[in-house]
């Protein structure tokens, strides 16, 4: 008899690529960082959007650099 836990572990949706969690992580990290700097929600949201965009730009630059390096080899 197969364990129900083993059946759940073998489902295709269970093994999602970890890159799918990246947008959630960017939002959470931006909000936490902004919440530690400001007390009012309007400032928190504004800084979270700014910081999230900076983080996305930084990750995009890293992606481009790694792609160029991988293509050159």
C-alpha cells in the first residue's frame, strides 16, 4: 500500500521551480525593508516600490552578465 504522503510528494505541482517564488520574495523583502525605515504606510509603500524596482534591476543585470558569460564559453 502506498502512503498518502508519498502520493502527495509525487504530484507534478509539488515540484515547482524555485524561480516562481522570486516575485513573492521580492515583494516581501521590499516591504520588510521599507517597514523598518518608515512608520507611515504611504512612505512604506513608496519605498517598497522603489526598492523592489532597484532589486529587480540588480537581478536583471546579474542575469544579463551570467547569460553573456555562458554564451561566450
